[in-house]
């Protein structure tokens, strides 16, 4: 039979049993809820289940004076009914479970103490349920005066000051990192610090709350902080402390994108504390709700005791030095430190902090160090030792553009009769070895020290020699022409006075290195030009730099015969023919005629007699000459001018050898061969005439 709860209650028989079961079920549910609520409000459940990923928060809780107080005592509104407590727990579970599982939770939790600053999320009754100020004897730290009632009347809640009382992070190591960014956890701001008080208190205007010392400290309290009680505090220690405080404020302002607290913003902040229900006042004041107060780190630690004018009254200028002071638009800028250092009163202020320059070298270490791109040596004199080397290395522009005028350098050098060290090297004006041009490959490079120095920076030269760079009047007076040589110099320099060139180059072969292919720095060109002309020809000489007559005049004046003419094979060996065919222009320098007809010019024909080259014929002879020799047109002495008997034998007697005359060797050929070949040229009686004549001469008949 199917059980039906409604029917069970209607049936008198089953009604008692149904009532018993329903009562038992309700008792079980109530017991389960009671146990569940008790378990989920325990420290074990909060630390091990819900907030197991928030180890830093758990450790800071265990490090606090509230470690024996349950979590829900502070984190849930007092007086909640069990049902509202269950509702809150379910809502928190639904809200926090997804980011916990997905790793999108925040580390640290509640990073900027938003809960502590929101009086609706964390009202005073969470504290006053235990700490009743009406019957509690408040025991502040020695020397501290605190009127809780006044703060309460102004809407300042407990956690706006005591934000870390339940989670003390002092003395513990934070071990977590943000799961999304990987950034390590950082400590929460402590609202019990004096800088936190000055989120509302103000030394300048006493609004919205006074910043007077006696408002919060007893008359016998030592107002000088212990960190001021160090040796020479007014020296470097106080400067470092002030700079750290200033830097922290600037970093915080940039991080939170806020303006530095002043009277206007503090008034808005106070209104946010007292009236801001939905966060609109906080947003209007420039903060993300619910953050009605400026971050503690945005309050300058020094200004909790001193007025902002305190530093200026002592230093006589804004501190820390503004950017315009450090890097003025010019050295005459009245707000820049170069100009201020020239004012006696302000210069004394500089000495007050930075010491006497001759002792501390404070200015020199910066201006002649990083600002000059130089590694300044504190143990080495700047003026007499370092600055010359530094200027040679980095150039003088860093000096003249930043601090000094060029006249400053001139006045100093002249007063001390100082010549730059660089000018004293042996090769400052002239190079030790003249620069050579590798013709067609690489032009000559500057090697004199003054040229190399000028190429690095002409600004250093201008200090003494005037403006104008390479073409300053000082340079022109010596060089006599624009420097470096302009592009058209190659085409126009032939009109220059060689003496002007020698001013810089100072070497007899300076022209040869470029103009004369094959020239060297070790040998005179006149000794080399003959070989070079034979090898490369004379076309680059005549018509470009020299006239043809220049060569003739020089050779004739010195009675010079080209070295090639002394070769043993120059005349009969065909050497002159080879040179003629290689470069007829060379011949024209000395021998009158035209290139196309030079071979038959009077000079050549005066020796050759015959047309050159020999005319060719249509018969068996390459050069018809047999008939001409026989009829006396040509004679053997004329042929012998160029040709030896060996030359004739090579054609007429192909069996001949160059090492033995034909008239002694022909017997071997005639005996071994066919003597009839001889009669193609000779008469039959030619042999008999010679043999009989020789036999008679030998027999004496």
C-alpha cells in the first residue's frame, strides 16, 4: 500500500504514527542545522575549508590579540537570527566558491582595507559588543591622548583606525602570491600609524581635524622620533628619510591614480565618512567606493610634524629639487641650479647640505661624472688630470651646452698658459707616415692627430680657434682650402699650388700615391714610372695631367733613354715591336708621327727602309722578297738590321737548327734527305760554285 502523508494524518489509525515521524524528522533537521551552523562558524571550518587558500590571513589572525575570538564574532553583524546567519553563509558560499575554484581570488584578501573603511559593512557594534567604551578604561600607548567620543561624533568608526587588530601582520612572513598576476602578497596598511591619523588631521589648515601636537600627545611626551636620534641627522640621514617619504607618496599617488591630499579633498573625504551611504560621495571625491579616505602611504611622513614650508624655510628652495632645477632649459634659467649657484645667498644653502666643493666635490662628481658621460675619479684632480682626457673622449659639447660658455674655457686656458695635452704629440700636425691612396680601391685616410681629433668633434677646436668647423678661419689660414676636400676637388685641384698641399701632406710622393699607379711610399716615382708605364700604358698620363711634350722635354733634358730600350732583344729580338703593338702611344712620346702611320714614319723607315709591316704577296712567299733581292731592290744588309740568318733559315731551311749555322749543317740535311729540294731556290751551279770555291781556298790553288 502506497504511503501518503496527507492520508496518514486523516486516518485516525495512522495519525499518531505520522505525527511521531514528522516530529522526529523535524528534530533531525533542527539538530543537523544546529550542528552545521556551529561547525561552519568554527575556526577550523573557516581556516581549513572556506579560506584554506588565504594562509596569510589565517596566520595574521593567529598572530593577533583576537586569536581566541571566533571569526563570525567580527565578520557577521551582531544580533542576527539563525535564519539570517544561514542566509549570509549561503550567500558568501555562492559568492566566494567560484573564484576560489577558478583561482581568481585576490591576494591579499581585501587588499586596501575596504571593509574597515566601510561603516555599513563593518559598523562599530561589531566591536562594541565586546568593547563597551562607556565602562571600559582605555589605555593608549604612553604619551598618546585619544578621545574616542570625539571621533565617534565625527563618524569615525572603530576599524577606520583599528583595521588590523584582528589580523596582525607584524612579525610574520607573507607566503602567498596573487594567482592571477604572480605578484607576492604585501602587508595591509596599518591605520594606527601616525601617517594614517593625518588622513583627517592636517598641519596646514587644522581642517577637518587639527594637526597640533598637543591634540594627541601629552605635554611631557618627547616629540622627537627615535629615528631622528642618529649622528649627523641633519646631514645625509634626514635627506634620505625625506626622499624615501616623498618617493613613497609619489608611488602611491601613481598607483591609485589620486591627487595628493589637501584641504579640498580631505573635506570631501570627511563628508564621505559621515554621509556616504551608497559610495557616491567617495566616487565624487575621486575614489572607488567604498574607499572614503586616502591611502596611508599617500600621506607624507614628514608633514605629520612639519609644515610643508618647513623644508623651504631651511633649504631656501623647493625640496626635493624639481626637474626644472636639475635640468633647466638653459644655464641662465633663474629656476635652474646653475643660475642659483651664482647667487651668494642660495649658494650658501647649497653648501649647507652638500658641503664645501673643494672638500666634497659634490658638484664635480655629478657634472664631471654621469652628466659628462665620464667615470669621475674622486682621488684624481679634475682640472689638471681628468678633464683633458674626458674632453678628448666625449667631446667638449657636453660642457659648453650644459654649463660653461666657450669663453670660460678660453679664459681658463689663457690664464694658466695651458696647451691641450693632445697638441703635444709628435704627429699632431703631420702624420708619422703619410696617408696613401690605393688607386681605384681606397682613398687616403686622415692620420694626423689634429685631423682625427677634429673629425671626432670640432666643438673642442672652436673653443680656442673659433666657430666654423673645418672651415673656420683658423683652419683656412693653414690649409688654404676647404676641408675636408669637397667632391669636386678631384677635378679642380690641379690648379692648386703644390706648396699648399705640402702644408698638410708634407711628402714628396703625396701626388704619386694617387696619380701614379704602382707608386710606393719607399721609392721615388721617377725610378718606378718607366716600369709602370710599360705595364699599364701611358694613356693615363698624357691628356689627363701631363702634356705629351712634358715627357719628351723631361727625357731629353736628362738624356734619358727608357729602360726598356736597353734590353738585349729590344732591336733584333723584336722587343720594340712587342711594345709598339702593346701601346703605340708610348712610342709617340719621343718618335714623331701618328699612331696609325708611325711604323712608316721617317724615323722608323730610316732604320727599316722597307714598309712596315712588310706587305704580303699573293704567291708562295708571305713577303715577296726573292726577286727583289736578286735584282738589287733589297739587299741583305737591310734585312740584317732586324733579322739574323737564323730568321731566314727558319723559313728557307725548315730542317735547320738554331744552334748551328746552315752552311755547316746543310750537308747533314742534303745527305739524309733529297738534295733536289735545294734547287727550288738555288741554280744547279750554286752548289758547285760554293763547293769548288771553298775547296780551292782550302787547297791554296
